[in-house]
């Protein structure tokens, strides 16, 4: 038993749900925590699990949709009010660095006032973090449907969205974040101990058919909508005999 855990803080889709926070996950390695995505309600959910914000070593944001990033300023405020002193690294898509600094200043989270060094590290596809664990960002096509509008309006958006592959003490995890279609993650599933897959942009029939052919320890389906939609996913999995699949619940913890 390593004590390592993957904890689900928020399992709602981008259509906020009353009983769930939006996307947010914690990787616990020993006593250290890493926060992955920080959508609406994630800060409260984090505290509800009895986790200590001062144990968070770093944050990774997969893309800048509100349901993955909107609680980030609040999380920074939490660190500030709890008196964090050590430097804090936030790995965010490159396109977000400048707008986010501007936003933080506009909500009076002024860098010079925080009492700790906030490092906003912009990253791109294939970025690899190496520390107590390895995390690799795999670019996907989730945001590319905005391409035409962005071009038309001459916007600076780069449409950066990433799934992440994590390796910790020999265990392999894939968190799809949001994708454009199942094919974005299909080549990356085999051999994983844990796959946390979003359900909003996935052809579930295609996924369930493929899931029976790959070696995956456990599937957790997340980014969930209504109770009826969740029941439909569970029924499909049961019919296919996929007994290594569960749907996410906020607060769920997976031992790694
Ligand atoms: Zn989302
Ligand atoms: Zn998204």
C-alpha cells in the first residue's frame, strides 16, 4: 500500500449539476497533493474532503473552459488566507497565462500581496512534469470546433486542451479531461491501471465495445449529466459485462 490516491472532487459535466462540483481531481502522493483542474465548486469540495490546502504542491489545468478553471482564483485566495509562504506552481495552457494574470489583478489577488510566489507556468502539448510522479500532457481536439469563429473574429485563442497521462510508483493513470471524440484517447488506454474518462463527448457504444478489448484496471466515467444519463451509462456497462467500470461520485477515492 503506497498511500497514493486519486480523489474525485468534482464529477459534473459543463452543465452544472446540483449535487456535484464541476471537474476537479486530486492526486495524493504520500502527504503531498496535486490538484488537477479546478472547475466550479471544487474549492468547497476540496475542503469537504478534509484536505489541507497547504498540502497542495501544484496545480495542473487541462483547458480553460469554466467547468475546469473557474474556481482557480478562489483556490488562490484560499492559499493566501491560509497563509501559504512557499512558492506555488500552476501549470496552465500557455494561452491562458497573460489573461489569467490580468484577471487575478482585477479581482485584487495582486501578486505582490499574496505573500507567496505564484508561478504561472504556461505549457503546450507533450509537456512533461517530473517530480514525485510523471505527468504528460497529450493534446486533443476538444476546443477545435471554435476554430472558425476564432479566425473570423481574429481572437488570440490557441484552443489548447490536454488529456493527461500520469505515472506514479509504477501505476499508470489516464485522465481524458474533455475530448472532441473517443478517438482522441483511444490509443492511450491500454495498460492503464486507472482511466478517468469524460462521458459528454464520447460515443458510449464505441467506448464500451473498445473497453472490452483493452487491458485497463478500472474505468471511472465522469463529467456527468443527469441521473437518467448516468443510469443509461451504468446499464450499458452492465449489459456488456464491464465490471471494472463505475460512474464517478464527488468524494470518491481510488487507492493507487
Ligand atoms: Zn468540461
Ligand atoms: Zn471543455
